C-alpha cells in the first residue's frame, strides 16, 4: 500500500470519527469505560527476544489502565473490548492499546466482538518496529473471576477488591507468541469510576520501540480528532 493510499485511508477513518463525534463529542469511540490501576512486570529472561530492549529487559512499571467497549453498543450486546495501559518510563509517557482479536495466525488482525474480558484475547494489531522487524503485543487472562463483563457495575461487583492478572506476549506478525511478563490490574477506587484521560500509542509509543510510517498515517488523523475535547 503506497503512502498516498495510506494517507487517504487515514483520512477516511478520520471522517468516520468526525461523524460519530457529532453525537459523541467527548469520546467518539470507547465512550464508557472502567478505570484500573496496577503493575506491569517484565520477566528477567525472555526465551525469544523481541528486538525491543524494553520488552526484553526485566523491570516493573506502575500503570493506569482503562477497559472499555469500543463501539459503545448497549451492554446486552457483545462489543470490541479495548484495554488501554498508560505508564511513565524515564519521564516519558507510554500508551499501549490492545483490542479483542483472535489469538493465532491471521486471526490476530481481526477484531472480535466479545462480552467477557476474562475470556478474551487482546492484541495490538498494528506492529511496533524493532531491530528484528515488526512486533505485536498480546495479553490473555491467567487469573480473575470466572467472568468480567465490560459493564461498569457488573465488572465492579465481580472483581471487587481482587485482581485481574493477564499474561503478556510478543510475536512477529505470524510467528509464535513468547511470554515476556504479566499485567496485574485492580479497580482504581471503590466506585470504579471512568477516567477522562486520553491514550495515544502514536504520540506515546512503548519505550525503545519504533513505529512504522504506515501505522502513523492510518492512525494519526483519527487519534488527533479523538484527542480534541470539543
């Protein structure tokens, strides 16, 4: 796909965002969410390095996160579930955005409608740039209540004072997943209120990870509109 076609596609996505923003001026997508806090732990040894030093080096980050229904369909319907993770590394902001997809092969590039976050697989879909080529990130639950529906009152009731623990993986676009850490999340407060924060993987990529020009051309027009609070 040429850069001109990518730019046209990015403008088309932005036009859709602009139309939705007429009826949802604050958040055209992911209109209602659940604020979470926790830690992201990276393992001391990775069996197959990703080529992104931050992923391949042991460490820990305190994170803020937001779980949300992307399209904003009524709670009784399945929706694409989004998981945004925000943290600071050496005074630089980083945002990791994941959405429900399939786990293997081409399925990891196909968004899936889900009701239950605990049973879902999340992935970045668009790759980061490393010294060894493109890298995808994925997360899947390893410990949580049996169900975690993405409806604030139900989610709050089921998670309570407990933790939602996800295993983190990286892979080349069609390669096998390699575990690199865990993400542990809990409710930000007893009320489980939403947050007004915006998350942007274009402006705030993962530490030591690059981004591809084609991903920026596809995403930036829409993210620029989403950042506007008018």
